[in-house]
C-alpha cells in the first residue's frame, strides 16, 4: 500500500469569490485597497501639529474639567453621557504622560486629527 503525495489545495480547488461588490469579490478589494499617500498623512499630521501646539497643559474650566473627571473615574456626566469618548478616555487617561488633564486634551487632539483623516477621503470621493 503506497501513499500518493498530496497536491496543494490551491491547484486542485477553486474557491468561489465572496459575494461582495456585486460578485466581483477579491478583485474589488485588490483594486480599491487604499494606500496611504502623502495627502492622507498631511491630513492627519498637520492638524495634529496645530492641536499639539495649542494644547492646554492641564484641565481647563467648564466642560474640560467635567469630561476629564468623568473619564478618569469611569463615571458619567450629563444625560447624553458621551459613552464612546468616556470609554476611550478611561483607558487613555492611564497613559503615563503628564497629568490627567494633559492626557485627555491629547486624546481630543488625536481624535480631532483622526476625524480630519477619515473625512478627507470621504470628501474627495463624494
């Protein structure tokens, strides 16, 4: 009784394309894969640099203090509560950088720059 060597599955079977993008499957993913270009990097780093240059070094009055306290303690504020910001802020406030006020202001700067980065390709394709 001899055992035949097994052929690779890539040669013997043909997998159906995933049912996305009107049945084009992986071809759609390959042709529309987003490559990070210099404009996208600029859309993130230029606003981030401006935000970092003008960043408050600690807790500012009004909503800044309320949001920082709620995020750091894992608590809630007002009726809407800003659950995503507070959840991310709870984890972000544990970073070993400066005081809690600086860390939360840094989170706001990064979120603002990310918003511009995400908005940039959406605007250019609309």
